[in-house]
C-alpha cells in the first residue's frame, strides 16, 4: 500500500512510496511570475513600445507609417538636438561638480565638534526637503532683474544688476546655482556618513609622525571616503541628467533655446509638437547616452575600492 503525504513546510513536498521517501523540488514560479509581470509591464513593454514608435513616422492626428531609420538620421542633422545635448552635458557637469565640492567641504566642517552643530546641520539640509517646483518659483522671483532680492543685494556693494535666467549667457549657471543650493546637503550627508565611519588609529599615527591637517586629508581622509564620494557622484549625475521640473518651471528652455536640455526638447517635440515618432527616437538616443555615462561611472566606482588591510 502506498501513500503520498505532503510536508507542511510550504517549500518542499515529500512522497512516500514503497517505504521510500522522494523529495520533490520546490516550485518557485508562483512567486516569480508576478514579479516578471510587473517588470514587463513597467519596464520592458514601455521601452519596446518606444523602440517601435521610434521607427515610425507618427504625428498625432495623422496616419502612422513606417519610417525605418529616418527619425535617427534626422537627429544626426538636427542642430537643435545637438545644442540640447551640449546643454544637458554642461548642466550635468556643473550640477555635479559644484555640489560635490561644496558638500564635501560642508561635511568636513560639520564633522568637527562645535556648539550648535546639530542645529546647524538641520538647517543646512532643509533645502533638499522642498519640492522642486516650489524651489523654482522662489528662485524665479529672486532672479527677477528689477524686483529680485539678488540684484538688490548686489546693488548694496556696487555691482550692476544681472539678468540671471533672462540672459542666454547666464541662464545655465543660474540654474546650476539653484540645483547646487538644493542638493549640496545630500552630498554633505553621504560624505558625513563616510567620515563618521573612518577609524581613528591612522589619524593618531599620522599626528604622531607630524602630518599636518592637509596631509591627513590628502593621504588618509580622501582615499578612505572615495567610495562615498563615488556614490554621491553617481546619485547627483542621475538626478542632473533627468532634471526637468526646475528647468521647465523657471525657463521652459529659454531664453530662446539657451537652457533647453534634451528632456525639455523631448517634451516639446512629443507633447507640444505631437511628433511622437521623432520624440521616441530622441528618447532612445538619450537612453544610450545615459548608459554610456553610467558605464563610465561604474568604471570609476570600480577603481575606488574600499581600503582593506593591505592598504590597496
């Protein structure tokens, strides 16, 4: 007589036949399939649909037709696209470099012990708690050439009024200043966490050997917090590349197209001019640019390994 008795473990099932126990492999597919469905619906399908749209000539309100590589070839000779790419890379580079420098400096300052340090830390991180659109509206009023407080402060020291976001030469630096003001605290928090985890023994040995503050920072602090700096750089690069709300709320890509990044140009192409096919091709190319930059950052991240016992 044979009987089959399942184990009440929820993971495996046992079958008893002829006095022998047979362990059946657990079936994980009921747990995997829902995740695959979600990933396919949220990530795979939108990108597959974007690729399909990018090879079609499709303007809303008109008949769709297959275009092949026409949209991509059109991008290659689109001067406005190349200008927006240059604006994107310039904005990203400045929006990463400035917060990285200022955030690291702020972390070094707040790592020292002084009165009201906790209160000042709390005040310093407040800008990143505000919503980007609210930040954009406040800074737009501050940048106003006639009524803005910034030009008033400059007038107190005899500096002529500036046009800020209303001048093609100063619009990107002005937008970078807003981005830096809001996201420098994030870099500070990441680097501050790295400083708090550093061992004290190497610094005590360096002090005994007569190393000054700069030498300790250059040869001890900086190499040991390099992984934290890379994490902060990766996060800031991703945020700057996808920045849309602050730029659109403050300038809409203007004056003219002086601050038009790929995100702004893509939005205008797809949702203002209703050229869905061309906008999709632009999104695909932008995705390739992001992948290339991500690969470079990952290579740099690989070089900044945690310092082990061998001092590598």
